[in-house]
């Protein structure tokens, strides 16, 4: 495979990964927002699992091509701490945002009649933010934009701390083989279950910016940009900072104390021979 073809494949893979996540996740958001009674009325965990399994599926589909960063915060952390080429960071970011836009466009195609019916029934408009939560994030009750910023720093820090632990070959209790994709998905679901109502747990600049751009073009206007309280920048900046801090915490507080002088468990010399 030529280097150019491989590079194109990585970018397509990153866009596809985010599109899968948004198609599944924003569709779950549509289900809980647009229907009354909604299918998740007493089971918000179902929404969290849908988002988490969207991440898992994205990894299984694209992991062998690009590693499935699917999140600018992950790409930045890998560039800072794990040798990912810095020249690839911005192209990956662009591909991820494009994927978020495409995924949101598919959700709009699926749900636009229901969105319009919901807004009409509640006297809302897209420009006024009717059903905006289907596409992009916003603070919940009692949460200011600056409080939301620090929430997202903490939550994305937890996400990257977990991802770095799950994917560290020298972490002997990390999941092996292909089960890491499921564990990362469950980590996303757990974060949503524990803090999703604060500001819809963006955790991922591409997850918010791509759908927000699509919604802006689809008539959400000022509800999308700059959004109430000029909130649009929070789910972009906070996850990047949180990801760097969370991954950095792993590198400083955990990795130096791992048995890094030994081979990974899968190649341990003490393991019984199989040939």
C-alpha cells in the first residue's frame, strides 16, 4: 500500500468513525428528546449505552486503519505523550469534524419530520433552539458556561486517563485482544451515566462542532452559533485541555510505576509454549 493511499485511508477512517458515533448517539438523543413518552423514560442508562456502543462499533470498524482516535482530544494527547506524528494532528481534527457533520446530516435525514412535528407541537422553532439537544450540547439546569467548562475538563480527563490505561501494553490488568474497544465504549457510557445531565457530556470537540455546524446550516442559526451564553467554545476548548491533563496524569502518576521492564503479558517468556 502506498504511503499516500494509507494516509487517505486514515483520514477516511477518522471521518467514518465519528460519523458512526454521531449517527448512533445523536439518534439516541433524538429518541429521548422527541418522543413523549420516550422509550428511555425510566432508563437513561440506555442512552449512555447507545453512545458507548457507538464508540465500540467505530473502533471495530476503523481501528485497524487509523487507530480510531475519533476525538481531537485523543489525537492531541497521543501526539504529546505517545509519539503520534504532530504533522497529522490538524488533518485528523478536520477529518473528525467532517465525520461529525456527516453523521449529524444522517440523523437529520432520519428525524427531520419528527423534529418539525415536535417543534410545532411545543411552539418552538429551530432558530429558537427547538430540539437542539438532538445535535449539540448545552448546559443543563443550574450549570453556567464556565462551570460547564471545568466539568468537561474533569470528565474528558477521566476519559483519557481510562483510554491510556486500557491501551497501555505494559498495564497487566488492561483488557486484552479486541476487548479494549468494548471497555472504552463502557467508559464513555459510565461517564454519561454519572454526569451526562450536567452539559450532555461532550468529551469530544468533533462530536459537538460537526453536528453544530450542520444544525447551523439547517436553520438553528444563533442557537448553534454563538449559542445561548456564547457557549459554543466550551465543548471545543475544555475537552482538549482535559484530555491533555488526564493523559498527562496517567503518564506521571501511573505509567512510571508499571512493570515496564518486562515484556507485555501476551509475549511473556514465562507463558507456556503453544507450538
